[in-house]
């Protein structure tokens, strides 16, 4: 065999990007991003006089959101690498398989933190709003803290929901901190319960492993059936909170159509997963939740735009 033949082929650029995208679950950014964008438009509309967010504001919100989420997911993959390697469902992930080294993951984590901090600093530099930069370090610490919670509390799902649900409140603070109020906090409540609920559903796949590994997922602690009822209760709170957002935010028909569609999709999500049949968990987790966020975010933002146009 020649020397050239013995050298492993380097992965293509597309394969490398795909590997990194899979590791940080880049496609999952669609879960919280629509809510952050909705909060961005609502915050701008709450100003006197009501206005639209600038393209710079929208762009910085998206950059900060994607950077923060990528940072959090990379940290989670690093600290969970040994656990993932022992779980048959997660053993094929990039770090346990050696397709991404721990050193490379730490470098990516550092780059994500840097991009997030620069995005927050841009709000202070270009838009004269220092609050994103002031709150950036605590946000990063909270994003990383979640990764340890399943080692000591069954409420790790709710912690995840709260951490991700900081996105709409953070977006509101970045756009109009003086008008932060009930709509933003209710939107945070809706997202927190929504995320926590579907994370509980997702965790049902790993009940046996979590019990054996001494992890504190809710399904492992109380059983799949009761955990699914907890998810349904959380999603019911989500719907109530979304109605509260519409009332306190003065939103109109388009928003309520989006909220109604989200409610129907949440019913579907909870109906297709049963304690003795978890085959549709991925359908519930990936497809349905992606549609929930997009529908509500798009219709809600359009509703706000129409309201601003009329003023």
C-alpha cells in the first residue's frame, strides 16, 4: 500500500459543517428564535411613538441568539461527553465518536462566547443600550449551569426552559428596556413551560439509562406516564400564558390565530406520545415544535407590524 493510500481522506467542507451543525443542533435554533423576534417587534412597538425595529437591531438579536445557543449546546456536549458515550442513543454523537475533539469543542465554545459578547457590546456601541453587555456574563453562566442540573434535580427540564426562555426577555431589554413589562414576562413563562414540557417528552426515551446512571430526569424519577402528564400540564400553562401575552400586549387577530394554532399543535404533540409507545417522540420533538415556534412567531410579528402601520 502506498503512503498516499494509507492516509485517511480528509472530510469535505460540507461534511465538516454538517458534523458541527449536528453537534450543536443548529437546526434547533428555530425553537426559541421566533419568540425572540416576536419580542423584538413587540418591544419596538411599545415605544412612544410605536416603531419598527431596525435591521441592525434584528441582525444583532439573531447573532446573539444563535451564538448563545451554540455556546450552551457546545458546553453541554463537552460536559456530557462521557455520559453520551455510555448511552446507546447518544453514543454516535460527534465527540464520543471522536469526529470532534474536546480541544476543538472548547475552541468553538470560546468562539461562541466571543461572538455573543461582541454582539452584546454592539448594542452599547452602536445603539447606546448598555444593558445587553451588562447582563452578558450572567447569561453565559446560566446557559452553562443547566448542563449540570440533571445530575442533582428532577427539575432540570424546567431549568432548561427558563434558561432558553430568557431569549424574549433579553430581546426586549436589548430593544426597549424602559418598556419591559407583563407581555415580556408572560412570553418568557410561555416559552419556559413549552420547552420544559417537550424536554420531558424527549427524556422519556432515556428512562432506563438515566436510572442506571443516577441521572435526575423527571421520567426516570416518577415514571413515563406521570412525566407525560406533567408535560401536558406545562403545555396547558403555555397556552394560558400566550393568551396573556395577547391581552397585555394589545395584540390582534393574527396573533390569536397563531396562538390557537400553537395550542392545537401542542395537543397533537402530547397526543402522539404514549407511555407504552415512544416511537413518535422525535416527530413530536423536532417537527411539531419547530412548526409551533414558526407559526406563532411569524403571525405574531405580522400582527405587531400591522398595529404599528395603523398608528
